[in-house]
């Protein structure tokens, strides 16, 4: 195959894939986005300020205030019965000289805004599933469900944890499945949590309430899957009683404000985020438990580095796609390793029963509580700031 249908083909219709497609189109590349229609995404994403700034600079959202809810503080409460417990800790954005650490957005609203930004970039979108991928004479060739083949020098895989593009490109992965799962839903609370995200840490993971405006909060409850299933199977009253108990009765009455979903937790990382004209963004390249608000934040940093790699590479080079993928992999390696290690260590520390691990975790939180310079470094790392 020698004919090409675009400069870049982006495969995957989620937030990271759409952000990549719109950003690449805005950068002047003839971009084809293959995005099968997916069920509504009822989740939310807490985006730190560097990610919010990227969305604003890229024209993907008009303003944070029109779509989301400010996260001005993070409160951590050790609710475990362990012998060595961590202190209650409050991280306040004002201490870092910021009005907010970030903003909490409904994924469905973000997707709508990204879609609204697409026409101005000349982006072409097709509601087509990809069934195969190969490299042929310097081109990435995708096969659609109807047998049609489309080709471009650079192919971006944004097709999720089970990425077909990643598998076909022979990019190795490392994956670990946890016995814990996450239950997510929206709640109406008797008392507002304001702009503070509150994490109650339990032996099998946190029970986290994230501001969603007014008295509404987004819940992420991580626990053993059997415990979550049992609470849900007991009916609404049993589930609400579990919510009140886990939140220590601090918020008065609690009501369900959305359907609830349970999904398994795993960690996935790749040996390299790109090579030979193929690059991976979003969950095709990394997946973590919802700890530390890193999922979509990391995916948007993928997109920013891909745009930077393209800007640094001349399209006059016959091998420009291969050069871009190599540069992109190099740019992403440090951030992916650093963030992956941080999230994995944090999650495992929450689950550890050994006294030395409990002591290290408690000592770490005491240090963050008492040492402002260390706390500011933690702010920067958690927000994904890079020098």
C-alpha cells in the first residue's frame, strides 16, 4: 500500500483520544479520527491546574468555571484500626499560592466540549471500529470492520487498556490486577464539602468524596470487590448506611444522585510509549487505580508531549513519523515511570498490613504535615508539574 489517507490517524473515541485528535488538527496536520460511538461516560475527572491550563491553551474548553467545580483543598483521614495510624492532614491550595489545585469535571461534559472544538480544526471523524493494524512501507495501515483499509505515516493508539494498536505494534506491557474494585456514583449530602476533596483511608483503599457543586459530591469507594458487591446487593438503604458509616456520619443525610457502577482495578504500563510510527496515549499506555487523580491528567500530558514532538520534527524528513514516535517515547519515559511509581507505591501503602509499611506511611504523612517545603514538593509532584 502506497496511498495515504491522512497525515495522522487517531484510534479511540475517549477523552484522551479526542483531545489528541483535536490538538493535532489544530497543529495543522491532516488528522483522521476513528471513534466508534461509546456508551455515556458517567465518571468524573479531577484535573490538576497544569491539565486545566493545557485544555484552555488548546482551545478544548472555554473556561473551567463554566464546566467544573474548584478543588481548593485535600483532606486525608486515616480511618484504619491499625496500630500505627497517620495524622489527619489538610493540603490547602492557598498555602501553595494558588486559588485551587484543580477542577472536577463530569467526563460527559468534557467530551461535549472537545467535540464542539473539533470542526474548527478540520478534523475528520468516522464512527468506525478498527479490527487490525500493521505497518507497510512506512505507513500505518488500519483495517475497519467493513474491510476498508486506511493509511497514514503516524498512528496514535488511544483505544484503551486492551489496545489493539498497542498489541499489533508489539509494544510490551506490564500489568497487575488487584483484588480490590471501585464503586463510583454521585451523592447528595446533608452538608456541603465545599471545595475540599475528602479521603477516608481504610485497610482496602480510600473512600473519597470529591466536590461536585452545592451539596453534591462524586464518590469513589475502593474496597474488596466482594464487600462492594455485598453492599450493593443489600439494596439502597443498606448501601446508604454503608456510605454514612464510611464517611463517619460527618455529612448528615446521604442520598443517591446517580446510578452506581463497580469496576475492577489494575495497573498497566508499557515498555515504551511509541516506536516505528506508532504512539500510545491515555489508557493504551498507562492505567492506574483512581488514586492521586492521575489518570486523565497523565493522558493530557501525553497529548501535550505528542504535540511538542511533532513541532520539533520537520515533515520534510522521509521518516518523520518514526522520528516523532521515538522523540515522543523519550519525552514520556520519565513522567510515566515517575507517576506510575508514585501511584503504585501510594496504593500499595494503603493496603499494607506490615508494621514497617504502616510506620513509613504514617511517618511520611507526619513529615508532609509538619514540613512546608516537603509539602510544596508533594504539591508539585501530585499536580504533574515538570521542570
